[in-house]
């Protein structure tokens, strides 16, 4: 026996559901008949063409169509408002939170505006080339405005001119500030009770500032800077080495003393400026001294200079024999220690008295002359790391100056600083 065929169930038609929600159709014939008959006569009431109450044909509905409460209205699918369904306590809490958020935004907006005005006033009063970054601390800001006193303001100023060099960064924290004028829109000035911070002379910028881009500065101790690099002289790049010692000078500037300077003409000679003749002067490099010892002509030219012979510390009779005989010359220049003795000869006076001697030794005389014309004070000035604080109102001083990996750093302290106001130019920034 075959199983009965299952008829698939049809999905309900959504339009049928909408039709059930529609109001009953209006019957024009019934309405016209009702107007012509006596409403008090029961027999005069016609049967409903439609039976929305489901009572059957010819049976009147129990519902009074004239009752407004029974009038049809579409269903409300929206439900109650979420905010309306909340309790009174929750509503009050939300109101307080929103109000606090608006107050916070107003406080922050006023603070940001005042920070911009303060930065403009500080730049104008101190004559800064770069606008500083001002950050007013403390919350709320508007209460400080009302009292005309700020608890703390952080200031960062980049690229501050300080003599021959520029300070990479000046950071300061001002405390106990009395405001002159009205914040935030009509700031006239301020009096800083106390100031502390630090300044940095960056090693990365020193080469550019001093016009020696090929020179590198590194820390070599708490008060010493090691200087290495190259220096162009007479078309040649000389290797440079030196030390710079820093010291606090009067609390307003940093002084520099440069020593241990050495200029190397690669493979030719080394020049050490200074008054100590035992360690300064021009001396041949090992490569050049060895080449002179192997060359009979160059060796003979050197031994013909009396000051060289005296500097070698050998008997003059031995030198005369070497000059008369090539075999004696070869034995004299080939003996152990001759190259080292030749390297110890200070050629400063020798070159001055015999300008062509270096040419005979295979060295460019113009280069040697240019090196010897470098004066120690000029070299030291080119490598000086000294700087001085720009003029500031009040008493601002440097202390605890030290060398760090990034550069030379010093603490900054000050008190009773008057910015703008009657002590400055007094111009109203808010009206600018």
C-alpha cells in the first residue's frame, strides 16, 4: 500500500495578517438606510452586512459602535521609550554624568586656549625664534583662573640661541605663578615664584653649529668631551683628535678648554699644537720616516741640516762619514733605532729654516706650511663647546653641568621671574 502523499505546508501569507489588522469595510447601503429610519425602532436597525464580532447573520454585535473606547486604532509596535523605562535614580545619574562631561570639555577647551596665549606671550617676551610648548597642569583649570594663580606650568623651548651654538632643548617647570590679566583670553603677563628645569647642548647639532660637519663629539667622562673627525686643510683632509673640558662660569655660561689636540696628515706627519716642545710640534709618521731611511737622497738631505743632526743625538763625525760614503750612509740609516730617532725630530724649526727640505723628503711643502699656520687658539675656538644663557627676566642660573651620551646637560634654576606684564612689553595678547 502506497503511503499517502504529503502535501507541503504553505508558509503564511504576511498580507493576510495585515488584512486582519485593517478596519471593517464601510457599507454605503446600510449607512443610507440608517439615516432614513428611526434609531429608536429596533425593527428599523438593519442587519450588518458584515459580522466582525462573529455573532452570525442577522445578529447585532454587543459592541456599541458609538463608544470612543471601542473605536479601532492601529497597534503600537514601538513599545515604551528606553529612557522612559529607566528609574528616577538612573535618570539623575545619567544627567549628572552628561553635565560633568560638558564641564570637563569646557575646562579643557579653556585650558588649551590659555596655553596657546601663554606660549605666544612667552615667545614675545623672551624674543624666541621658536614658539614654546606650554602645558598648564592642575585640574580643574577654571578654578585656577578664578584665583589668578596657577600651580604648575611645564614649558619646552626648542633651538634656543646661546652664543655660537644653539641649545637643542630647554625644559622648565614653573611653580606658584601669579597671573596678570584675565585668563584665558586677556593674558598680560605672569610672575613665576620658582623655576627649575634643564638645558641640553646636543652632540648631534654641534658639528653643524660649529661649521665642522665631519667632527664627532662623544662623552669621555663627567666633564670631558672626546672630539674626533677630519679637518680640511690645503685641499687635504686631516684626521683630528682632541679633548674638551667644560666648566661652569658664573652660573650663566659654560666655558670650554681644549687640549690634547692632534692633527694627522695620513702617512706623512703628525702635528700637535702647543707650547710644550717635548710633546708638541710636527713629527714624521712611521711610513715617511721609513721611506727616508731607505732613500739615500732623502736621507742625505735630512742629515745636511744641523738641527736635525742635533735632534738625532748622534756624533757629528759619524754623520760626516755617512755623508762622504754611500756605504757608511747605508749603515748609518739602516741601523736599529734610526727610524724611531727620526720620528722624534720636531720639524717645526727645521721646515722654517729649510722650506725645501720637506719637498726633498717627498712631502708637499704647501700642506706642511698650512698646518704650521694653524694657530692653537683658532683651532680651540673652532672646537669650543662654550655657550651662554640668553637674557631672561629674574635670576636664572645653571648648575650641575655634566657630559652625557646625548650631549652637555645642565640644570636650570630661577626665581621671581616676571614674564610680560608691567615688567615686559605689557601688550594684551588677547587683543592681538
